[in-house]
């Protein structure tokens, strides 16, 4: 589930009385504040959702994607949520806002005397700073917009794959124009015999929609 905090006035629509919302952030009319980026953060102990919620502030949004899975309990089929990316979550903020959390211990609700290691930025080993250091991983805003649209649907057929654990033949770059995934852009592919749209976060993961009828797809420029 997307966890959203109220943001300052320069992040909010004048007509949005309740503050910024997920739908507003995903809206094509949302204007990105200067120096805000989607960063990728790591945390140990599989507490990414708890930690993501704990560091939110009036100027910082976090997103720990979850997948809906079907399980059998007492002979009944029930739907549950599990983390899509264990030990990893995304934060939309200025870099200096997140840097302050690197040196802070993070208490756990059910284990107050045990604290996970400090937050760590994920780094892009293919890009260097002027001083020769690896750059922090930044997800382009449009990629993140489409990734959230896919993973927020609570659909048991949505999947998230790590890049090194995925292989498929990719087709045209398309936009979904109808259905629950309307507005999503990505590469069309066939997975398990069904037509899906894939949203890639380069160097991190790939999210796959559930089945999308071909009539709901429109080819667009990448």
C-alpha cells in the first residue's frame, strides 16, 4: 500500500484540500518540486514497510510495494499481501532529507530493544560522480509513476521480478487505454501465455500487469 504524507504548499494542488494524495502524485498535472527524486533505500530484517512508514514527514513520501497472493487457510482461499521487494523501498524526497536517517537507529514496534542497521542508499554501479564514486540510484519519475500504477492494484496476477531473475521477449512500447491499468506505459510481452505490459525500473526490477486484452493497448513512442 502506498503511504503518503502531507507535503508543503509547493507540492500540493490549490484544489486538493486534503493535501497530496497518491492519485495526485500520479496525475499528469503533478509538478515535481526542485531537487526531488525517487531514491531506492535498503533496510535489513525484512522490515521495509514498517521502516518506510516510520521515516515519513511532511516533506517526504515513501512507497514499499506489496503483492497480493492467494493462500489456502482452513480450507478457504484468502488473499494476503506480501512485500514485493524484501529489504527495499522507495522514497520521494530531496537527497539531504534522506541522508539524515542514515545515522539514526530505527526502533521496531514488536522488538523495541532490537534495531535494524541503518538505512542505506542503493547505488548505481554503472554511473559515476565527478569524483569517481558510484551515483545513488534514482528512478526516473515517469517510470516510478507507471510502476506504482501497476503495483497498487491488489491483483493477484501482478508480479514483480528482480532484473537478474527475469527473461522475456519484449514487444512494442504501449499504453494501456482501458481497464484497471489504464494509463500504464511499458513494453508488451507474453507471460504464461497471456498478454501483459511490463514496467522496468532499470537496474532494480520489472513489474508485470495482469492480463490485458490487445484491444486495450495502443502503441506509443518510448
